[in-house]
C-alpha cells in the first residue's frame, strides 16, 4: 500500500495548530502561576498587617482614655487617672538623671504618636548613653513589638526586667506583647504578675478583654469591674472595644457598663 502524504497547505495548518496549542498551554500555565503568586503575596501582606497592627491593644487601653469623650465621662479625676501610664513613667524617672529622662520622654512620646521607628531610634540613643536604663529597653521593646519585631521586642523588655524585675510598666508590656501576638495564656500570667507589684487599671482591663474574647462572662466581669473601680473612664473604652463582643449582651455586662 502506498503511503498518502498530506498536501503542503494541510501540513502547515497542522503545524500552526500545534504551535497555537503550545502557546495556549503556556498562557494558561503563566496565568495559573501568577494567580498562585498573587495569592501568596496577599497572604503574606495579611499576616504582616496582623502583626504590625495586631489588636491595637495598647492604643485601645491607653490612648483612647485621653480623648474628649473620656474627659466628659469622668471629669478631671478620670482625666488624671487616664494618664496612669505617665504615672508609671514618672515613678521610674526618679531613679535617673535629667538627660536620661529627657531622652526617655521623647522616645515615649514618639511611641504614643505611632512613630515606632523614631521611638526606637530615640531609645537607641538613650541605651547607648545609659546602658543600664530599664526604661529605655522597655520603650524600645514595645515599639519593636508594634513594628512587627516580636523576638527583638521581647528581648528588650526582658533586658529591662533584668535591670529591674519589679518594673511594672515592663511587666505590663511583656503581657501586652504576648497578647498582641496571640499567646493569651502567657498574657494572662504576666498581667497577673503586674498586678502583684502594682494595682494597674489596664492590666485588669487586659485580663478582662482576653476573657471577653473567650466568652467567659464571669472572669470578664470580675476584672472589668476592678478596672472600672480604678477609673470610671474605662466604661467609655469598653463600649468601643470589640474584644467584648462575645459577652456584651450578657446581663452582667449591660448592668456594669451601661448603668
């Protein structure tokens, strides 16, 4: 039997078809991998966003207590109590020189202005000049934690506690850092350690907010009531805090917060 050969034009069509199929497969493969890459980038960005702004706990606990609503709610007393973290700062200032306090106050102010990199840089100056300054390590540590650097932030806070194991603000910030990064059991432990050295409103609040997220009405209210007893302005903060959503409809919560 003689072999039948395709005409030249048909062979060209067949070659062209194969080329088109290869090109189509290439385009589909490229589109598939771009989608995978884009999804991975989105996931990385989501994780980074969660770390950098991980609950905004300290802003919610402290910064919100200085706004006009709080002042209206509690008057001068509430306003003074809402500055409780400045009381913590001032207690340590007595142990240090004017130069140390100046640098610390700048780093502290930058942190609460959300200028974390600048706060870290200012704390670097403080630590370079005064290596034994517990306040410097503490404020640098919490600024690093808010910048997404958990390990270095925790190391700095631990260095602060090595210098002064009873430094309440550093103990509080260690608890807060654990909470920011999702380690709630350790956060509870360190909030309670802070309460062992000082009766600090925002440590009670931190404990209450963790139990609130867990839907534990009893433990939420035990600690929230103590926080409110120390500072009536806490009620205003609680009303806008989503951590308490699981318990907000309970009779106990409604009675304490809204009455």
